């Protein structure tokens, strides 16, 4: 089982949904960064379950640092973040031990790990492990903000309900607005309609998915690598580590299929002494490298697979077909919580790419 991602800065995940804790080890974190705990708590708060739109399992998600931090400042050695599981209830999953839940990793994991894996709540495959990802991403977000780079994600659509698009001329204002929103939309009325749709799905013992739209501003031209470590490659690699994420497109994405070259190309122009493009169909990226325009991509989050409706499955112990009804604490939608994970992984990837270009010293604090 490989649980490590990154080149210059790496993240290794550990823990299970209903184990004692979840966490991450960050290696390659520059020395001398005073961690903004308020920012980290705010980011973790965006991921946390809240109200009737999410699972009743509401963890405190208070990160503890076991290594790599002294007096609140990074040492440059591996930084270990641990988040306790205080609301785990293993017995909710006793009846599911040999009956894989449709849409989950249960069956694939059982085959891969020969039944030795922790099955409670998805074990190591659970969305619970996105908590340490968000904590790690908050540190990377802090590092990027000091370089003038901002990241924001909103729910572009949910079950046929659309939010207003990003204002391309005022992306930073929209990103600042989203930072204050627990339910990440730009139009309050659209957000209320989405919330009602989620509540309706819960009442029907069902769930919903949707599309997230992400913008990254302030990154200069020239960052990234051609071919295998292109900006698109690295972001896509990170995004597909999110269990419920099933698709990604950059810029106009699949819309390119209906365009001509004269429509899809982004003409270059001068804005003062700065080279810009007049459109941004390519999402700020050419040849796998940033061109100085905002990085833009969209991701699709599938409906939460844990639903209370009766579904067909198999009994792996008896080798028979059977039915399953999932009880316990589950989300009728995870998309509003997933935006924090998308932002976190985006920040991690961009920080890693900038280290490839400029070295670790780019982010290091001043020598004492």
C-alpha cells in the first residue's frame, strides 16, 4: 500500500476511520515557518461535518504535532500531524464485514489485502483521512499566500442547480468571499436551493454529487515541467486521490471538442510590461507549464455511496448474492466538504512545483 505523494515536499497518510487517530507526515517542509493555527483550524472547519447537510459524526479535528515543530515554528525535519478520532463507533459496521457496500472500496480492498484491512467505515480508504490532508494543505496555503498566491473553490453545480460563475476579472475577491463561507457558493440563493436538494435526498434515503470549480491566482509564468510532471499531471494525480472524485478538466476541458482552433487558442497581448492572454481557455497552462494566467480546473464529485436504500451486493463469506441496507452516520452529500480537500491538495501541489523551480529556500524563514 503506497501512501506517499510529492517530490520535494511529501505527504504520507496514516490511520483508519474508526482507529485511534488519522494523520500525516510531511517531509521536506522548509524550516522557519510559524504555523498559522487559526488558518489551519478554519480550513479544517470547512471540511468538518455540520448541520443536517452532513453526517452526524462531528469530530473536533484538533491537530496535534508530534514532531518537526518547536515553539510553533517548523524545524525543517519531518512534521507529524495527528488528529484523534473521538467519535468512532465500530459496531455500526459489524453487519457489513463480509457484505461490500456498492460504490465503496470494500470489495476491491478485500481482494487486494486478503481481508486483513480494517473494514469499519472504510478503514484506511475513508474520507476521514482527508482531515490530515486539509491540515497539511493549510500549511501549504499559508506558504503560498506569503508569495501572493490564492486558491478558491466553489460548487459550480449540484443536481442541476448552478452557482454563478467565477468573476474572471475579480477572482481574488471571489476567493476571499469563499474563504468566509461554510457552504462554498458565490450566490446565496443558489446555495439555499442546493441545501434544500441535499435535504430532500436525505429524506429519500439517497445522496447527491456535483461539480467543483477551482481558481488559483498569483502564480507566475514558467512553473511546471513538460510531460510526466506537468502542472496538469500533478494536479490530476493529487485530485484523483480523493475517493469520491471521478473526473477533472482544465480550462475549457471537454468543451474543446466543440471549438475550432481559432476559438480555443488564447491570443497573447501586453498589459503594461506583462504578457497576458485575452482569453483563458487553456486554464493558465501551456505545455504543462504556467503561463501567468489563473490556473482553472473543474472536478466532479460523485453522489455519496453510503445510502440507506436497499441495494444488491454479495456475501463474501457465504459466496451468495444478498441485499444490504446501510445504517449509521453518513453524508447525503460530500461536495461542500470536499472543496476544502481540493483546495488543500491544490496548495500542496503548487508548493511542491515551486520548490522544484526555486528550491526549498524559496519558502524558508529568516535565519535566527
